[in-house]
C-alpha cells in the first residue's frame, strides 16, 4: 500500500467515525481520541518504507511504585493487539506499535479500539499506582481549603480506605 493510499484510508476512517485528525506531512498523521479517564488521547502515526509506527503518550514517569507500574504494563502487553507499553529514557510511559503498511479498514478500526482501550481504561489504574501519595496530598489540600474534589472522584476509594 502506498503512503497516499494509507493516508486516504486514515482520512476516510477518521471522518466516518468522528475522530479528529491532522495530516502533518506526507508520512505523518495525528489523531485525537476522546477518552473517559484520559480525556484526550493523541496518536501519532508515522509511515516508513516497510511499517507504520504508532506512538501514544500515556503518562509521565511515576513518582512511586515504579516496579508495580512496570509489572502492570508488562502483564497488559500480553493482551494488546498491535501495540505494547514502553518506557522512554526519562521513564515516561507510551503505547507503541509497528504494523505492516497493508492495513485495511477493519485493522484500523481494531487499532483505534486498542489505543482507546489501553490508553484510556488503564489510565486511572496507572495514576493510582504511580502517584498514590500525590493524590492523597492533593485531596487533603483541597479538602482543607474547601476546594472542589470533582476531578479527583475517580480516586475517592483510595481516600476512604
């Protein structure tokens, strides 16, 4: 499949299913998915000569429980279609993949589904594991000042324990 064909497939698919996208150049495509836990999931697609590279920033390096976070990522890697969790030199967490350029519409739909599932559904769990102390401190600080706890409600069970 040529880069032009793949670009056309991306544009058609994203338009059909309502995914915001932007073409950066002839070989790079950026799509933004709406999640529930991670509100915006930016996916970078880079077409090479033989493969399509997929990169998604998930979250910055965890402050604590790094071993537990990495174990969770590795265990989850066993279940993912076309992607795997990776850690860069700074410890930041990404979902990455290398796929053949022979993708069809069904493959692309499945890939977007995997991105949404693993970047979104895992997000709060990863934040809980990697930033537990920070969440507890933020909760206490907001509570002491009467500030809103609305965007921390996903972690209320940590406070109640």
